[in-house]
C-alpha cells in the first residue's frame, strides 16, 4: 500500500497541469475546472472529471479548499437511469490530515493506482504509473464529490490575506 500512496503523489504532483476529462451528454467541456485527460491513462475518461478550488474567508484566513467531482458513468445496462439522475456521493477520508484523493485514487474512483500500476509496459516505457480501470467504482452508482479538508490537507491551502468582498 505504501507504493500506491507514492504513485498517487507522483501522479498528482507531476500531472496536475495536464489534467483534462472524458465525456458526458450534459457536461460543460469548456468549464475552467474540467479535466480532459490524466497522466497514465491514454483513453477518454470513463466520465467527466472536474478539479478546482472553493475560495472563502474563515477566521481571518483566505481558504482555498480543493475539490474533485467525478460524474457518474453511463453504463449500457442502465440505459433508463442516466447519469444526471444518479445521486451525488460525498466522500471524505478519515483524519484530519488524510487527503480524500487517496481514497478516490486507490479505492472507489473509476481510475485507480495500485502496485500493478508499476507492472505495465507503458510504465516501463515512460516512467509514469499506469491508471487502471476500476470495475467496482462508485461512479457506477452516482457522481463522487471529494474535498481535501481541512486546509492544508492535500492540495487545499490558506493565506493570511482575506478578500475584500
């Protein structure tokens, strides 16, 4: 499991700027938080992904809380149940101090990292751990929303400056 945590850090520290996402009928391809691809995955994403920050003032600090939203997958077996009617599932790893990205990328997300991520030909060729499709992903049941909280967990952070709004 230590290897999976290390792979997770490599993927998101090295690949954050390259994040871009899959397809869904009702998604906004032009949204500034839309992820169109992920390092280690050379196919369209199983569903639309978004990653960004919620900014707010709290106790004299300006807080930037990182979130990821992974929309529900549209599965052939549930043609009558479109992803827009599936529930929103909120996930938070235990802590404080545990990034929810860890759970998303090693347990419940549609693309995960594991020790097998280091065993692929693509990894041997590029040095980038391979994302693996998770057939048991919670995105088969609904959309997943995660937050890295409290700041400074994960990619969330604070500044001493408060906004003037």
